[in-house]
C-alpha cells in the first residue's frame, strides 16, 4: 500500500475498524474511505454495488460485522448468520468485480472446533464440531474465509483472512446483553463498585452514557436498582460491598488482545504479506493432490487466563469492593480457546500490550467518556 492509496475501512466505528483506521492514520495513510451504517447498509447488494462503482477503492479492510457475546449469539442466531453472510458476500464479491488490489477479511477464533487441540493452529479449522452457542456466527466467518480463499484460487485475487482472538479496547461494546466477556465484566464491576460506595453520581452518569434496557440516570433509584439486579449487579451482604453475577463456573479460559495491537498486526500483514506468500505452507504435500486450505492467519498473544482470574484482576485494578457470584447453571462456552500465533510471529509481528496494561487503559477510556457518548 502507498500512503495515498485509496483504502476503504468497512466498520470504522466499531472496536476493530476504529483501531485499524487510527493505525492507518498514524502511519501516514490519508486517502481513507469510511461510511457509517446509515450511509451504507452493507447487507444491501444494490447499495454496495453503487458504493464500489462510485469509490473504486484499491484496498479494503472488511471489519464490519454483527458481533456480540455468548447471550446475544445464542439468542439471535438467525440475525448473526444472515447479516454476517450478507455483509461478507457483498463486499468480497464487489471487491473482485471492481478490481480491489488487496482485501483483508477479519473473522474470529470462534471458527475453531469446540474441542480443538490447544493452542489452536490454523490447520484445525473444520476438523470437528463447533461450540453450539456461537455456531451461526462461526459458520458465517468460516464461509468468509473460504470465499476469500476460493476467489484467490479461481480468479487470482489477493484476499487475506485473519482471525483475531478476543479483542478489547477503545470503542468496545459495553452493552450488558450484547457485549463480550471482558467489557461486560469491566462495566459490571465498575457499577458494582459505585453501588457499594453508594456513588449515585457515577451510577447515573454510566446509565446516561449507556442506558440499560431503557433505564437511564434520570430514572428513580428504585428503577435503577431493579435493572441492575436483573443484570446481576446488586447490594452485598454488608454495606460496603456489592455482588456481581458471572455466567458459568469461571473456569473457562480465554485469550485477550488489545485492539490497537490487533490493528497494528492487520496493517503489518497488508503491507508485507500477499496470498502467494502464505499459500505454500497450506498446501497438501501428497503427489497429484494439491489442496490449498487454511490460508488464514491467527492474530493473538498465545497467552490465556480463566474468567475467574480475569474477574479478580479487573476487581484489583479498579479497586472495587465487590463479591462474585458464579452462576454455574449458565453455560461456560468453550472451556479453552488459545490461539497459536506462530504463523504471524514468523512473519515478524508480536503483540506489545499485556493484559494488565490493557485493562488499565480500557478502564481509563471507559470512565473518561462524556455523558451521552454511547459505546
């Protein structure tokens, strides 16, 4: 990519897209194209065709997606598979039709089987069944990988797929129904701290910025306490404490990557790696049977932590006097999901921000958001 290359970042307002956009700007790229969802509905084929016909981007980062945590993935299964398939199909196909020089498709490590060997190598894709709770989303992302791979093989395009591990960072989603585990825990523990300290100003400020089920800081304290309790945040047994409910046993292990590290990896790959560079290591060595598979690249740290340990770490960092109630009647999801980032390391990239540093940074970002700045 050249500094004046025309680059389209799809999903630039989200956690992934905003980090990529910031990274590109910091590196001097200045011919950047963005569209909000209101300006361009990527699930609409005609809208996407018109956009590509008008703008003709040279490079595309496909970071737009419908995403959510375990509750949302399980409850809105049809929405997750339909919307993600439509977004991918339209953007990837029009990138081919309009001669995009290179496209990056961003997926998720949920593509790997529920009981995949650990750490998860790219070659483990499609070797066993998926975790049920996020199967529709995972299937959509697998379809995106195979679409990029297939267009490369049939048409000679240069479409690269990357699979980041669990991400967190600025512009994350803190909605308690739809967010992933780390931002959800940060918000629950933050609200639990405010409740324990009877800091109604902080509680109301939080709800004014991010209402919960329609409840804002303008509602009565009784209404606020009720909605907090519905989402597992309630007063503890003694005046100085509060209780925070966490789904599952807390024994499931997860890997977390600071979103700006992820963005740096994505731009690094786009600058330094083409499909032909990774294809040789993914082909079958059997004579007369050339099969190109698993050309995607994991982006992760190669380090994980239990959900229970994560909760205690967040509590320590934000100094919250809260207790935890692990609801063992709720699902844990996949018990261990650790990526093997060896392929990425061999390309010359490693992450910089460790989890403790990252939690401090995201909590500072979260508490600094002005009232009304929904994220």
